[in-house]
């Protein structure tokens, strides 16, 4: 299938060589010494009643943020307050994540939520941040994979709670745009669109979302920003394969919006997703084919996308009888029958992507890592945590790429998310820079084993670096920093 699927066209110019640059930091509140403040107190029943009264009395909409900010504050505060009310402080979540185990007394998701709920309004959150910078640090170190609350007896889900906490921090002015200027994907220029423009990556010869109706397309291929930017030939190969299956397909190179959520800009994220869904529906799109589980999550919650059928690409590949190409296995793992393990994205706990992938590889030897499927964990990239704690990101990546696969006896790690693959490539690059050899098995993104093109990670990192010092450097600095 790989040879037949390959499509011609322009891709990244290979001579433009060799990491994502630009400054990024949290507000000055995190630069203060002594991040470990006093321990969060455990709330008694009467404290919970007090929290409810505070919540009802302080539905404050900060005027400084306007109508959108007011609506965003109300929604985020409600999410946080509900988590604070529901949590019994059993502590089951604390041992499952090092973010909840700083020096001193362990934190809980509900305890963090309660502290912000008590703050009540923007001024209160700002005061809390200055009094307890350790709580702000905990919120920013969370990758929002939700693993800590998978066993919560109160049914609290950490992912929406921490997203709401980040939103409150942003709306209160504790955190700002620093570190997120390049990932404002609701603007014309961001790191992905700029990368494609600088390096001549275009898809204008293909049916696009913008002109889908003119082509009679009813299916949208949504590769996600990493695949569309960093592997254009692979993107084209998958697009051609979808056509070969008889689909009338158009391509979107848009981002799903998740980087905005990481920055605490949930209102912008939701508005961006709504516009994306509206564009698809108005163009006559009936279904969206998705490469990445994280993109699937964002589309599923997009206002206006309720009538669209969302399809995981591995489901189509498995149904068509796709199998890994022996030559790609040999090139990536050193032999044609490696022991394979799968790194399931933390957005794929329902197995919509991982299940079909395992069927595609069921002719070979496969093993499972300690964390997989419903117990999947973060690869290290989620939540833009590297802006405040690169070390915890590195540890998460090592667990996913080296420690657990090696313990399982795997020779090749297959990621179902392109951003996870990017994270693994960055980890291997760091190994090379430090003079250390690879500590674990080889890795790839699943499409690289099913089609001839793949990711040229040394080239990607080289181009990400060179674009800042080349002729486009001043323009990039003006637009992205």
C-alpha cells in the first residue's frame, strides 16, 4: 500500500537545515523563592458549606476581560467549584502523579480546586498566587492527562479541572502570553503556519477545506498541525490513499486548537473550534478523518460539529487490511520482525485508535507497556509544561520511550499521536547532544510503517532552528514573539 499511496507535489525543501526557539516564562510570581508554601488544609464539612456560600456569593465576572472573559470566568469557576465540593480529600489521586507530591504535605485535585474556589474572584486568585506560588506551580506542571483521577471515587476528572485552573490564572493576570505567543493557532501566523511558509510546504494543488464544495468533497482529512507541517509527503500519501478508497476528500492544515487550552485561553479555543466546525459544515463536509486522538477530542467537543461523523484513521486502515511494510520495519528497528509495543496517547483511553492499530500489527510479536489503553499516560509534551519544568517532561518521555518499553522487551515503540513522536524525537536528539546513546528501543509514528514517506526528524529540528537565524528571522520575531 505504501508505494501505491505515495503522491507527488511540493514538500519541505531539504536544503533548509536543522528547535523551536523563542522566550517563554511564567509571570514573576513563579520566580519568587520558596515555591513550597504552607500545606493545603483538609476541609471539614462546615468548610464545604462555606465554599458553597462563597461560590454562590462570588460569581464575579472580571470587568477587565469583557464579555468573553466574563463568560469564560464563570464557566471555569463553576468547574473548579464543583470539583472542590465533590472531593472528599481521600488522597487517592496524590500518589499517582509527582505534581501532587511536592515536599511537605501531598496535594489533591480537590484541594487545589478548593483553594481557588475560596479565592472567589480575579483579585482573590491574584492574591492566592502571591501567597501560594507553589499552587500556581502545581497547576502549570500538570500535563492534564487525567491519570491521577482515573480511580477517583468522587468521579472528579483532573483534565477539565486543571484546564479551568489555568484559565482562572490567565484571566486573573497571574499568567500571560509569555511562552504561548508561537502557538496562538487562532491567528494567521503561528509556529506551524510560519514553518510551512518559510520552508515552502504548500498543499494548494489539493482540494482544501476552503474550496471543498467546489470539489464536491464530503470527507475532510484532518492530519493535525505536526503531521501536516513536519511530514508533508506522508500527509500527501495518506490523502492519496483516502482517495483510492473512493472518498471525495478535502484537506485541512488547521490545528485542532488544543495549544490555546494549554495556555489558559479556553474561550479562544472554543471559539476557534466553533469556527472550524462551521467552515466544515458550510462546505458540505459530512465526516472528518483524524490521525491524532487529541484532535479527535477537540472535534468531539466543538460547538457545531455535532452532526459530523468523526473517524479514527486506524479504523479505516485496519478495515482495508493494511499491514506494516517489511522494509520500513527493517529500516526503523533493524529487522523485519521486531517486538512491537504501542504508546497509546493519553487522549485514546477508549481505544478508538489503539484498538485498530493492534489489529494492523497482529501478525507480529506485540507486547504491552505497563501503562496502555485505559491507563495511558502523557508522553511529556502535553500542557506546555516544559515552559516551567523541563525535568518533569524529560522524565515522562523517558518512562514512555525507554523505561516501560525496555521492561516489556520491545524493540520498536509505535506512537499513535504525531506530537508524541515529536517528543520522542526530541528526547533522542537530547541523547545525541549529551553524548549518550539511545537508552531504549526505536520509535515511530504508526503511519511511517504503512506508507513509504516518514518524518525526517533531524531535518525538522534543523529547519526549526535555521528559520530563526535566516532571512525570515526578523519577520518571525515580529510575528511570533
